[in-house]
C-alpha cells in the first residue's frame, strides 16, 4: 500500500491520538510532568508538515513506494528535528532545554516504534480497507 497525503495525515493523527496519547499519559504519570503531551502535540504538528515533504520525496521513486528502512530514517530525522528545536530554541509551552534527551528519546522512541509496528501489522488486520484506501480512514 502506498499512502496518499490524506491517508498519511489521517493515519498519523489517529495513531498519535490513540497510541501516542496512551504512551504520553504513562510518561506523564511516571514523571509527574505534562510536557509529554506538549511534545506529542508538536510531533503531530511537525509531522503533518513533514508528510508533505515525505510524499514529494516518495514521488521521486520510480515505484512511488517507501521501504521500511526509509520510514525508520524518517522517524529518526523527525525526532531529531523536534528535539533540536526544543533543546536549542524551545517551542511555545516548552522552555528551551527543559526536556532531557533521555526522556525525550524514551517517549518519542516508544511512541514511534509502537505506531510503526502497529501500522506494519495489526492495522492491516483490524482495518483491511485502510490498506486499499491509501491509508485513509474516512
């Protein structure tokens, strides 16, 4: 399945609003810090913009497909960009340098890995038409 831009957006938002929110909730309780929700919000916002670039890069490939190794690289680049912005400049609601790398890496990494595994396997079983509609839910 090659996702459309709308499919990527819908999948990203649904996955972050379910799995991402659950994982951020666990981190927020464990560290008694609501910053994890703000980081999740910025992952969603920057991800929507990143998906536009991602789709354009995908169109440069002859088969319009994006192998899993490219998806992994995409996750690393996205996470690094968000962390560098928070660490060096801060974002509205998140002070500069206020998120330790270990916590960010654990939170973002677990969210990303959980969503990646879910989209690669269980999502295709739970929602079979999702695959045939370019990743769109609606």
